[in-house]
């Protein structure tokens, strides 16, 4: 095969290399999966014409052997300026087809470098792309380097035409260095690359750029389109919030503090999906669901005038058994979307069916039991909210001058008949009483929420730990604002378990109001705020201040994969004004504003699992117990399994940190680490910068704990609150997201209707049919794993992500320990004495199994928040 002009150059001392890349046409799915609106997708299709023309020119350029140029940079020999000597320019040669390790869509090319012995050992290289179309650079491998052997450069980056860049694109070998240990010839290159990534904080960002910078959440609304779409700025105001990635778009005309919206959202180029994975399609599906599928479903419902609502529980189950009839043209409109075409029946009928959620696969009515209601507080999709009751009656932290007396109206008389002979004081002393408290979050907003079509209560639920280890709900308090004003305190009613007559369904409705609140808190706080939003500033600060050769950058990088991309998409179609979340969850237009109020109480060290369990009072320190903690609910699946994962992550991080930092002094002397931490605290989480709980980053233990907490948050915590969404919430009866009418009062027509047709009243109270279909469509996508998902204990680049053998061996041990933990968790699920692991629904707790297959599995811990 003709290898271009470079093949005619007389060879002197040569270093042979292999360049692996993916051409843009292989990754054209990115034109669909970047955070775009439909017009953006059309624009991408039109842009393909230019791409074809560009490809013709590029073919000629490639034939001349001048398409992609590389220059090696010495790590051991400096020029007169002190920078590593730069070798002669060379070009890609013939394509290699015999490499067995090539991934899907990848191509390998030979390259030969002129490299004299006095140039020393290569430690970096420049690359220039003279083609009009960008490509994805996977890696460069140098073979038989004198005194070194093989040198790997793991790149994973988009390379645009050279004219797009103000500074040359540089990549470093896979050797990790603390700043003070960086070879002298590479120091300035390291500093210059970080300066490029930080940018200057001005201008609107362009697609090809790789600049990481911060901004507040001022892009959720669209006041220029309609006044009702205006939303307050989150961050840098009375509403504190983590920072997002800056795009630099122009302000809106009607609100200069808000940023205008556009067809696409800028991401540092390497943060957009650049790999062939199902999540690329999942993001496309997610977008298509909001812009195409959901309107189709709503159209279908409008045609079914006689059934705009679910009429009974069998009607809901029909979503999985029979399906939804669609308009005659729906199939052709949805056919390009793989996930949705899979859901169609194959007998030719226009029917869309959803997969049966796990919660009803064994028993279709067990979700109604009190035991399952309480079990999901410790083994469901939001298992880290329940707290031990430490005072009675429960009190409020709300300002009494503004909101009156919000002390709970639950009394001893409500509880003690079901405490097995204990008094309330004895039950508290014996650690037997717990509370699911969704009161203070709601009360300040409840009057405004209830002024819309939704009708809700602030809730408190008291739970009793029984002798058999299961939990039993004892009382539910429902509170709503006083008609005379908030300062009069709420109007509250207490409901008790019942299993006869109409009171059975009154109790079922009371539980539904609790679950609606829990569903909203889960989606906006547990899932969005406490994983997606709080991690993004870490991604930004890491890329701005920790070089790619910094060991902590290498440690954290897998746990950032795709996070900024999915967050940008969420701001466009999920958490934006009148997006999916505002449309289908109780908090409505106040959703993110309310999450900002919750963020006021966010404490980073308390995101560590052991600290969280202790704070909530569900565990106490005990050196004789595994992991130094004794669970007060012994059979607490999320906590028990989570502690296994937490301890293993921390062990791995400790080995890694101790390898690179030989003393605490090395922490304080690490200029990049100190700059990273300072900016993370003062800017990334700048609204919390004066909090006393931030560590000073002076010791190895502080670094280990901080990195462990971050990795836990991005991997296991996110897995625990994300991948059970459809298995539990896909059955809208089990986890409704809205309540549309108040509790029927005795003597009212609604109460009489409840006595005659309780299922119909229940369904008129919770999420309606149209919104339920929206919920199912979205959470079905969000609960899926990608085909090339990387799970905890796995990394991009195989064994070549670092040159250092000790960290590689430690990482292998980490993976083996995770496999052993998975076997241990499987054994736990086979222990029939641990009733909370299955519950009445016979659904094992698998959300913290480390591994998974592709699809809707209800298990698996991906490295990062990628969906």
C-alpha cells in the first residue's frame, strides 16, 4: 500500500509507532447525541454534505501523505529554553489491519519517527490534523525505544483541523508524575497544556474547544419565548448551587442574568460521547422520547376519548400485558429509534408495550403491603433518607415566625398500641423507631404547589423495627398550609394502618402521598443534585488544575466519563423549564429551586457512606463490627452492601495515594493538587466556600477520604439511586410522582366514591395516564446500561492507563475484591432470614452488584454518572 511522501525519506535512526484512531464518519452518531434540539439534528444532517466534500479533499491530502503529522518531544533532553527537544515531523503511513486488539470502528496506522540517540527518551508528542474533518485519536504506541522498551500514549481525544487551535495539540506518555517530580524538559509543556484547558473565561465557546470553566445555573429558563418559562438563577445568589460548565452564550433579552438557549450546548470537546456505546443511542433516545415519542403517546391518548385515565389497577397492568394503541402513522415516525421499535408487538398491530417492572414480576399486589412500603425505604430506589427517631414528637427546623409551629401532631396514643408493649421512650432508647421525614422541604413551597393542578401534603412517617428485623409503618402525618396563612402553622392529620373497609384505602392513599414526596426528593435531590450536579465542579476543577500526568487526575478520570454530557442534556430536556421533570413530578416549576434550598444543608464529608449512616442515626461506630460500624437496622440492604463497596474503594484509593505520596508533606507541596482543591471549594462549590467542614487538603488521609467520597458518589451512590428507577417506579402504582387531589374526608362525595370504587379514586389521586406514560418512557431509558459500559474495577486503555506497576497491581486486586464482594452479596440474597432483601414482592436487592450486562438489569456499578 502506498504510504505517502514520508515513505521516500531516507531512514536514519527510526522509532516505529502505531497510531490508533477513529474517523468521524464512524462516530456520526455524535451529531445526534450531542445535547441538541430537533433543529440541531437537521443542521447536523445538512452539515454532512460539507463533510462529503471535505472527505474528497481529505482523500487527496491523505494520498499525498500529509494528512496527520506527529512530532515526538523528549522527556530527558532539553533545548536552549529548557523545554524538551522536539523531533522532526513525520506522517501517518499505511493502514494496519492485523491488530487483534482494535476496537469497533478503530483503524491503526504505521508511523516512523526519526529519533537520534542524543534526543533521549520520548515523553510527549505533538499531533497536527491537516484534514477538514476531525477524528478521534485513541492511542500511540512506540516500540523498541532504546533504554525504555515500549511507550504507551493513551489519548482518547478529538483532533480538529490544526488551524482551529491556538496552541499545538500535545499528548503525554502514560507515566504519572507529581508536579515536583516531572522531568525538567516536560515541565513547561505540562504547564502550558493546563493553561490552554483553563482558557481566559471570555467569549462564547466553540465546538472544537477543550476549555473548562464555571458558570451558574442560569440556562434553565427561556423568558424570551414566554414569561412563564422564566426561572431564577441558581448559584451565586440566595439560591446556592454547584457550578456547571460555562458555555458563554449571550444573555436573554428579558433577563440579562439568564443565559439564552440554543440548539446545542457547548461541552469541552472530549467530554461529549466519543466512543461507540449504547449510551450514545440512549441519549438520542432520551431526546427523541421528549421531542417525538411522548407527543405521539399523548396523541394516542387524545384519540381514546373514552379512556383518558386509568380506570382500575388492571388497566395499569395492561401497559405491560396489552400495550397502548398508537395512531396509524406512529410506527413510521418511531421506527428509526431502536429502543421503541423493540417495544412494538410483532403481530402487525400498532401497539406499544413496556417491559414488566421487577416489582410486579412475581407478585402483582405485594407492593400494597405495609412491609413492602417500609422495605423500599432501605432497599428501594431512595434508600438513604430514613433516619432514626431521636426526639418525640418530631420537631421542625423551619422559622416559627414565618411558618408557625410545625411540631408533629403524632402522639404516643397513635404509636404505642403497635409497639409490642414498649413505650415511645423505650422504643427510642432501644433504637426501634425511625422516621421518613418529607415535611420541612415542602412546607415553604406547598401553598404555591397546591395552587396548581397538583394537590399535595408535607409528610412524616413513623416506622417501627420489629423483632424479625422488618420495618412496620405506624403512623403517617399529612400536613398542608393553614388557610389563614403560613404563620399559623399547618393543618395536620394523622393516619393509622387499617386492613378493613374504606379505611384500608384511606391508608393506601396516605402511603401514596408519602411516596409522591419521596419520588420527588429522590429525582431532584438524591439523583440529580447529590450525584449529577455536585460532581460536575470536580470534573471542571480536575481538568483545569491537575495535569493528565498527575496521579490524582489518572485516579479520578474514569469516574468523570460522560458526566458533563449527560448533565448538559438534562439541562436541555429534563430539568429545564417545563421539561420532563417539571411536567411529571410534584414539585413542578419549583423543582430545581427546591433542590437549591436542600443544597444549603449539603456537606461534602457527609456524602461518605459511613458518615451518612452515622449522621442519620442508623449506624454507630463499633470497632468490633465489620468496617467499624454497627447497623441499627441489621438487615439494611443498601447500607450493608454499600459498606462492602465503600471499604473496597477506600482500600484501593489508599494503596494508590500512598504509592505516589510518601508523606503528608508531599500533599502540601503538590502545587497542582492545592490549586485544584482551592478552586473546587472557592469556585466550583463557591456558595459553600466558607463552610468549616471543608478539609484543608494537608494530609494523605484527607486526600484519601475526599477521593473515596467522590468515587463513591459518582459510582455506587449513583448506581443505587438510578438503575432501580424502572424496576421499582415503572409500576406507577408503586411509586407515583404526582398527587392530584386531597384525601377524601368522611361525609364528602369523594369519600363515598372511595367506598364504592377505591381503585378509581386512587388512580384519580396519583399520576395520571398521560404523565405516567412520560415517566415510564424516560425512566426506562435512564435505567439501562450501555453495551460498552465500564464498571467499577474496569478502565479504558486496559493495562496501559499507567506505566507504574504497583498501581496496576493494586487495581487488579481492587477488581478481584469487587468480584468477591459480588459473590458475597449473592449469598446474602439467598439467606431467607434476611427478609428485607426480597420483601413481599420477591425482588432481591441487586443494585450494588458491581457487574452487569447491557440493558435493563437492576444491577451494576458503572464508574461514572453517564446516564
